[in-house]
């Protein structure tokens, strides 16, 4: 399962769907909006390209490690502190490969997927540099 979503990510449902008899490890990364003085975070994406990039990153990870599955869901919209932004679930026979692949997927998403974060504070708004490619023009 890969995609850009607007609704809350149902982590339990994604984990349940990822279970298979041959999988001995499900490693997850769940990114959330942290409270560092912001009121909210607005996320935008070039959705068609983002989903294509997710699929390419999933294939890269499957080629590099003996893993069974990679699920990637990323939210867009206006999110409050504590809400989930990104869920990555990697399934493998063993934990080491799943951990390594999950970290790889996260770093590749940050490098190449056209998703942008804007922090909204009482005193203004700022695109988050360095997290993803430059904010929208």
C-alpha cells in the first residue's frame, strides 16, 4: 500500500494488512507533528509524482534487501501537533533487513519526493528547509 492521504492514517489497519506467514519482522516508522512552538503544519505534495516516487523507492528497497513488503502512506493538508504525517512499514523474514530497509526508504523519501512542509506559528509561516526538496514556488 502506497499513497498520499488526507485522512488520519490507521496504523493498526496497515500493520494488520502487512502481516503474512513468511514475515517475521514488521518495522515501522511513524512521523508525527512535534510541538516545537508551532500552531500547525501544512503539507503539500505533487501527488502523482510523489506516488510514482514511493513506488520506485519501494522497488529499490526490495532489490537491495531480502524484504517482502514496503508500505508508505504520507498525509497532506493541515495537521495539528501530535497528528501522524508519515507511516512506513517494512516486512521481512528478519529484523535487521527490515530496519535497514526502513531507514533507507525514509532517507530516500526525504531526498526525492515532492512533498513540502510549512510550519505555521503565531508570528508567521515558514517552509521547512532541508526536510524535503525545496518548497513549492
